[in-house]
C-alpha cells in the first residue's frame, strides 16, 4: 500500500481556514457589524482556492497516471463514480440548503434579499455544475457563490479523465506541459474570453498534475529537494499569503508565478524525503480531512452566527475588539462542528463505497511473477 503523503491534510485545513477568514469580515461589513481585515492574510480566500486547484490536479491527475502505469488503462467509469461519491452528497445538500435559505427562510425571517435571477435557471446551473456561470452572471448569495470552485473542478475532470484514458503513458508529461502553456495563453491572450469570464483557471490543475508525475517518475529531485531551495520556496509561499508583494505583478504574470510556486511547493512538502517540516499533529490532520465540509458549510454557519448576533444583540454591549473575537471564534467553531458531523454521518458512508471502485489487483499488470498492488491516494483539493 502506498504511504500517505505527509503535510497535505494540514495544508488543506490552512487553505479552508483562509477562505473562512476572508468571508467572516466580509459578511460582518455587509451587516454593519464590527470586523477586522487589516492584514493581507484576511484577503487571500481566492488564492487559497487556487492552491486547492493545484493540489487537486496534483493528486487526481497523478492517481490517473499511476492507474495507467500499474494496469495499462484507466477505468473512466470507476473514476467518475469515485468523484460522484466524494462530491455529490455535500454539493447537492448545500445547493438545496442555499436555495431554501434564500427563497424560504429569508422571507419568513424578513431578511432583505432580492434575487436577480430566475430560480429555475439558477437551479439548472447548479445542478449541472455550472455554478461559476451562476456566480458571474448573477448575485446568488454567499452560500451558493462559493460553489463556483467546485464547478470549475468538475468541469476540468469531465474532459481530462477521457484524455488521460486515450493518452499513451509516455505522453502524459508532454501533454500536461503543452496544455498548461497553451491554455494559459488562451486564457489571457486569446479572443476566446469564455474561460477568463468564468474564471476557469484550468492551468493550475494541469501544472499540479505535471509536477506530481515528474516527481513520481523521479525527474525533479535536484530542483525540489535541496535545503536552500526548500527554505526559499517556503518563504515565498508564506509571503504570498501574508504580504502584498505578489500583487505588484500584472494579473497574467501574477497567475503564472503563482501557478509555478503553488505547484512546486505542494510537491516539495508532500514528497520531500528530508522536509524542512513535517506536521504530524492528529488534530490538524483531522481538520484537513474535513476541510471539504469546512469550505462547503462555512457560509451557512457564518450567516447563522451573524443573524443570531444581530437578532438577540448578543455581545453588542462589548467593545468592538471583543465582539470581533467572539464572532470569529463562534463562526470557526460552528463551521468545524458542522464539517465534523457531515464527515461522520454523511460523507463517510459514501467514502467507504469509493473503495469498491478503485483499480483491483486482478486488473493490474504483473512483473516478475507478482502483482503490483497499492491504493492510490486520490482526493481533490477543495473536495
């Protein structure tokens, strides 16, 4: 059995936490509640999602490559069933909750909300995994807004899995390299504006997959594994989220540099046999395991916390700084609780079913009289 890649679960939690940290003050500001967002790290929710995209391509494209390497083929059916079991239960629950809250609960509670879209069209866009189109064209509200990233992820895997099935194993790296560059150029410099309009940043996924396969084939140790390079890489990654240094770049250059930095950083912290750090804390690793729920439920929880805070004037007599702390701690704790309950009672039964749709030993190629067995670590970034 292949060993679990270290540091990735804490990274998932860190990224989901940054998204939460971005949205709490944003909603507080919209509701005229005290807030604090005076540091760059409070404005890095989108960047956190971009690292999620990179991590998704890193893990899932690598899993497709390893399956082809071990079995000679890829089971498209099994791949999509695994995606359905991982994504659909929570995704569609949040879609149902989002539309119910905005169109049923808000009117009952006299919360001002005027939808600027036809509910039928909104439902269709979400049901068929086009929430990024919904997000850009309308104002569906925060609970449904955050689904844009899930839609982009599923759109990418809708076409990349069949390509991986058809592609000879020896062409994976060259295809991913060419796709990354060509799609980046199309995204920013082509008259085709659809991908840019709807934020379909597929080159983050493909570059993540490229560095993962390069590492799997042991082509990149000299670049990634020296101590000086590790330190510089880590400092640059931290600077990306704690300073505005990278924001000085023009947008196309910003995304190109970010794509490379995120991809190499993810590969380094997960594969490096002599890492600068290795996080083994059980609590952080568990929080990483439930990061999909943290991302998916956090807007619902933040709405609930702020509504109760306003409705009952809870803590309003406190100084602003204490109100901010109280709001943040309550929203964070509530989100983690919701994600934990979802993981235990909703997601786990489906995740257990995923194991029935992985490549089985009997399908794998043999070598020297033995089957090459192993469970491939496959999980998406946000999901």
